């Protein structure tokens, strides 16, 4: 699991007056809004005696640990220790990590890593259609998967499985036409046309009703992914004026569990009365994927393609796996095996940008990272 990247922590609408606890990359965080309405993300373990900060209350823009009332501001610094009184001198080490936050597309994104603002990668502008509400209607949902985030990412880029896994793909020819895959800085892109279903055979009645009567040859797919932000988008053009865009962002809860945040943007049937059947179709398709992905072995996707038999038809998935390796070497990757052992005896956190200015005055130690392989810049694959 990569550090120094942007992750969805929650839907913006889920954060109200009460603090919200979330789990990301196997570690816990607390979200709350300060007195200025600013969204704050802190490491969730109190530096005093290990209390769960998210179980506390927010007062005057600060959050108090429920164990002894230590009060934290938006920077993660302790600004009040009730047992010492109002005039107490606060130790420099009385603080927890605070992470950069931004809100986009209706989600709260947090940057987990020590990179400064000038160093860190920007969250890619992967959904410019979102603000064009005259053209696009937006539908929001999420699902939880007992699966590794890489297994999900590769599944969404896999065209060969459509024929065998999905009801909507039963009409497809199993033989795949090899198409060029374009590599980008943080991911890749593939544009392809697949045979269209006959009108009336679509799973969603609203789509059938929106399509023209004349026979269509192909549905055009524009598929892209970005490792930074853990995002995938699939723009599907069924006919002139009939397009849907399926956007997904996978949030690694830990290395075996993933929350998938999804948006459907559509240019047709733009009325809330169609949402129920749209969601039914989306969740039906995701359920077909889930039945396969949750049973893949090994549970954790191998770091290279050499331990599984990748072929020419797996070029998009192969690019995904390679980009994960390259970007993890560039940004940093948590050593999950070591972390699971060490955290039983000592709190471990992902370092925040504040540690670049002061690396010593902290109680919590940082997560172990996989070391790059000397001479290659790529991390060791492990046994």
C-alpha cells in the first residue's frame, strides 16, 4: 500500500457535527470540522495513553480525546490538558500527525505521507465532466469488498472477463482484438469498441428506451486509470447523445479489504426516478465481479507479472501492475508484514508533512517501508 498519495477518506456528506473515524491503509484516522469549517484529518491514536480520538467530542474547533480530555487543534497539536489546568505548559511532543485534506467531487480526500506541498503529486483532474450538470446527471454509491485493492484495480481494466463474468457481456466474441495501450505518468488509457447488444437486450430498461431504433454495431469504451488517487473511469458511448461514465476510486481499508466509491454520470434519463434501476444494474454488475475477485489467490496481488501467466490480452492489467511497482518505488510503500508485527507493541503512523520541519518531537513512530532494490530503484518483490 502506497504512501505519499491521495485517498478518499469519506463522502463529504458523511461528515457532520460529530467526528468521523475512518480506516485507511490498515491504520485509523479521525475526521472533523474546525471552527472555520475546515476539514481536518488526524492520526486517531492519542499521544497520551493511546485513546481513540474519534470517540471524543469537538468543542470550539478542537477535538478532545475521550480518555483524559486532551484537546487537539487542526494541526494535531495538543492545546489543552485538563489535568494540568488552563495555564499548563504543553510539551512539544504533545501532538499527533495531521494530514492535508481537500474536497472534490463530493468526497473528502486526504494525503497520506510526509511530502511537502511543493513535492507531493496533485490529485489528477480525472473527472472534468462532474461540474457540467447541464450535460451530466450524477449518481453516487459505494460497496465494500473482501479483496485486495490491486485485485479490484486490475479487474476493472480487464476486457477479457466481460464475456464470462457479466450478463451484459454474454453476446461478445471471446477472442480479443489487441489494441494499443497508452501509458501516462500515473497510469494508462485504452480506447476500444465492443460489439453492441441488440436493442431490447440491455439489462437497464431506461437505457433501452434511450437508444435509437436503428441497429448499432459497437459501443465505444474510453478506459483510464490513475494510481495516484486510486481512480478508474470508463466512458461508454452507446449512441449519439447516449453516454454513461462509470468512475470508481478504490480505498484500501487494509491489504485484504477495500471500499469502492463509485459515480455514474449519464447524459440520458436525467431524472431521479431512474436512479433505482440504474443502481440495481450497477450493483448487479459489481456483484458479478465480487463473486470472482473475492476468491482470487493469492489474496494479495503479486508485485510482478512473473508469478501469474499474463498474455498479450492482459496488457492493460500488466501496465497497472507495473505502474504500481514503479510508483511505489517513487512514492514509498508500507511494509505490511513488518507493520502487522510491530503495531502489536507500539503505535505506528504514516508520517505527515509536519515531520519534515521537525522529525524529533513525536511520540508515535512511523510505519516501516519496503526498501528499494539497490541499483534499480524498484522495491524487492519479496518471497
